[in-house]
C-alpha cells in the first residue's frame, strides 16, 4: 500500500502523537509511507495530476517514535504523484489553521475530495468531513445520546438558553483543545457578556446543557468503522480528568488520563452512532462522552493513542492500518 499522511506541516509534527504512531505502524507492516504538509501540493505541471513534495517515513528496527519522526523531518522532500496513492489519511487540524493560516484550513478536504474522485481511498471521507469538523455534526445524531443545545451568534439567545436550562457550557462551534470553553451557572453569570463576546469572536457559539458528572471530566472513546476499537480485549478509551480548578479535561489543558471501563451505556452510545458514522465514511473517530451523552465528535485527526498505550500497554494502531488495508485491497507491502 502506498499511503500518505496529510498534516498541517511536517516540520511541526510531534513524535508522541497519534499520527506518528499510525505512520510507524504502517511502515512496520512494510507499506510505502509518506508525509505531506498542507502547503506541499502542486497541480498543473504533470498532466493535471496532484503532485506533492513529500517526506518518506521509513521504519528501522528498534526505532523509537522520536528517532522515527526525526528521520522523517531530516530527509529531503521527494516529489510523488498523489494520484498514485492507494490511500490518503487526513490528519491535519483545520481548526488550528483557521486561526493561524486561514488559506490552509479547507485544503485537507479539498485535496481529499479531488483524490477521492481519482480513485484514492481517503479517510475520513472528505465529503462528510466538511460537516464533521463542526460541532454541529453532533446534532445529526439521535437526541437521546446528546445534550440539549443551541447554536447561535445572538448573545441574547445565549442568555435566554442559559435562563431556561441553567448550568451549561458555551464554546465555539469550530474549536479545539479547550480554547474559549466556559461554564455558565445560569443566566445570572456575572461575566456572561465577556464570555459571550470571547466565544463569538471565533464565529458561531454552541451552548450545551451541562451533563451531570461533567465536573469530573469526560471519556474519550475511539471508534473504528462504527465499532469500539480494542486491542487484546482492552478498549481504546480512557477518562480525562481535569486538574486544579480548570473544568476542562483536555489533555492539552493539563487534564490527566485514567482507565475507563466500557459498560452498557458506552456500548449503547456506539450502537446508536454506528450506522451513521459508517454511512458518512467516518472511518476513525474519537467521541467524548459524559454520562450517557456524547458532547463532541472528533472526526478530524482524533488523538490520544499515547494515553491508550500508557494505560493498557497495548498498541491499537496496527489494527487501524489493517482495516485500511482491507479498504484498499492492499494487504502487506505494495507490489
């Protein structure tokens, strides 16, 4: 299989993160693996083909993640024809680029759609990913598994919602890593105007009813092809617990991960979501759960495999690559 990982910028990739683990798993299985940054693609000089300045990801025995990624970054870029790929794994964070490089934000799904039309297997499906990168995507799933919510740019509507619902969370519709996420006790919140202004600077706001237990963090559960991702009978899932007085459990905001036991509630949520995730081409996602409610779907570059490995001493990345092999019909090294 000839596989490329599409990332924001090869130079800024972090060795410990999930993308590196996926790329290493693919290279270990003998596949031809490449890294392509958002700004590394060309069109027009090769008979209309998409060409990229790509960095080879080659595995050598006993490679640590640090050594594996260091070698990728140090290698000179080579020109590859992306039309010849068997698969493209979209792992760029469009939300990060929305803040820093607005020109780059939509290009993962744009190039992904172009390559998909040319016969390349693209995950997650770029046609659905346009919707799935927004927190609005959650509203397409059954009411029973999601909290009551409001999407708006009207500060007065946010105040009315808080008055009706009481304890709630307000955050940007397009947001990530805990940026501008606030708790509201109710509409009498002293800083409501300032909170609303901060969130609306990022566009639309989504206001969600606070789910009981949210003060104790949330659960990140990985779903592959509509099913719970597991390794050696252990779930690729963990609970994220906030630290100090910060209610956000994001690992990037100092939250810590602890083991999670998957019960009937979690399995029921996955079952309720499975059919639609599969239909939408959401090959690999992370869902964030509090109690019996899903509060967020991470369809674009879901991360946290380092926590799974640390907590359970398992590596589920080969399982993800094996499923991709089946999708492309490419098992083992490319002939």
